[in-house]
C-alpha cells in the first residue's frame, strides 16, 4: 500500500483544519511516505493543538494509524489499525477530538476494505 501526502484544495483544507506540515519530529521513525497530513484541533476557547497523521502498512492488519502531537519520543497516539480507529470512534474515543478528526480525514480521502483473515 502506497500512501501519498494529501493534495487538497482550500475548501478541503479549511473543512478539516489541515495545515502545512509535518509539524513534529517523527520520533516513531515512520517511513517518509507514510505521512498523510497535519491538522489542528481546538481543545477550548484558547487552546489549539497541532497533530501529524501517519498511515503505514502493517503485516497483520492492513494499515496502522499514528498521530504525533509533539517532538518527544512518547508524544504520539497509537490508534492501532484503521479498523480499530473506526470501530472505537463510537465508543470510548468519541470524545477525543484529535482522534475524531483523524477518522474524518481518513474516511473522506481514503478507501478501505474490511477483510477477515483466518489461520
């Protein structure tokens, strides 16, 4: 699976608060081509945070999602697979705005197929 940095028009960028990036150092050492985009999320009236979204192949479950929010090695959210991300959006991740934004971006700009693997 080859991931390309999103090329979006101004309306698409504004709708998802996508900004120029990457913002943060990639302490996870993802392949360069796994960077998708950067975006901002308002966490309150005076608090805006910025995130880098990575999507990369995983040998067992398709595509893995990583959301970086700082330069330190441990400043990232590992959401697991894309399927995990979409599955948990309705549950305990529904109130995490940076996770919701990542799911919106992936849902709008990428196509995913759900496959079931058996041993």
